């Protein structure tokens, strides 16, 4: 690996930017692919570049052959994160399930009595108000945001921050009537219908469950679906 490539990988990792190192096996020429940019001494066919971008989206390294040339695509994605607003009863099983699925979990709730180590062992807890917490965390394209407090004073600032970010998934607890009122409040903050469509509400896939753990399972399933398949599922 060239020293320049190593420096690039370190810079992208520090910035939490998804990227991939592509190496042509025959001569070791390589390039780093990120966003729409390619940097390196490898002139790869467009099909290889697209395969690398698809590998980044799928979060899976690959060995491919194109025109009798073999290429190794090594994906470097930052760890997945899930920010949960509201340390409520659904949050407890969701934090456990999401952690097992490979997410770094942060639970935000300004109500200190709710977000306790006893209720959430091993979970990062923040007792900041959501707008302050979201500014510190800075959600990116590898971050899911889920609001569960069912309190507009807590959920709405978090949703507003999430909508201004590149979070790959945004979910909000509440029935259709509550969600309609929520959208109207966010419209008053200047968000248009296209932007508000990013919010999944009522949150979670329609699995039919009602118990906290069942709802948590539906939320996690929907977040994973968005991660790999996009908002259309």
C-alpha cells in the first residue's frame, strides 16, 4: 500500500466518510474511491468504479473480474450509529438489539431519572437537550436517528437536526394523528414536504407487534432496510 493511500484512508476514517480502496491484482495499482471522487494511480473501467460504489453501499468488500483483470475492493465504512431520543421502555430492548446488530448506541434524554446506567448498562447516555446533543454527535450517512419520547419539546428539536443532516434513517414514534401534527409543527420551522418525507412515522415496519420488544424489533428492521436498500425499501 502506498503511503499516500494510507494517509487518505486515515483521513476518511477520521472524518467518518465511507470509502473503498480498489487494487488491481496484476500490478498493485490502487485508488481510493469516495463520494464522486477517485484518487490514485489506478485507471479502472467505469464498471469497476461502479462496483466499488455498490460495495460501499452494501458494506461488503469484494473480489471482481473485469476484462480479464482482477480487482480487490476493500470497503472502509465508519461504524454504524443509532441515536435514540427518549429513554423510554421501548428504548431498552431497542438498545440491546441494535447493539447486537452492530450499531453504536447513544441514548439522549434530558430527564436524568430516565437515562440511567441501571436501565441502560453499557450504553452511551447523554442528558443534554436533543438539539445540543445532536450538534455534538453530528449525525452522518452512517447514523440512524429514532425519536421515542413522544414529547414534542424533546422529539421535535431532534427531528429538525436529523432532517438537516445526512442521517440514513429517521424514525419517530406516534400514531398517524400524532405524526400529522408533528409534520405541521416541522413545516412551521421551514421544512418542505419532500424533506419531511424522510421521517418514518409511525416508526418501524408493520409487523403487527405491540409489545415494547416487538416494536423495537420493527424499528431496527426498518433501519437496517434503509441502510442497505435506501428509503424505498
